[in-house]
């Protein structure tokens, strides 16, 4: 499981028939993220609504 699996920006695209990141990354940001295996995505936002509701 990757952090993309739980990210709020990970949405299903019916046209492509797969999940895609809807965060608007430029080529440099995306390449940097894909090359560094230790880094976490700086745009990650937890999409777990139960966790979010529990903090309110």
C-alpha cells in the first residue's frame, strides 16, 4: 500500500479506467517525487473521512 492509496487527491478516472493523482504537479515535481524512494509526497492529504471527523 502506498500513501497514494489513502490520499484525498487520488481519484478514479473513468476515461482512463484507473486511479490518478488530481494534484496539479509539474514535470519537475513529479520526476523528483518518483526518483526519491525515501521522500513522502509534499502534497499528501489524508482522505480518511473517519479520521478527519474524529478530530472535530
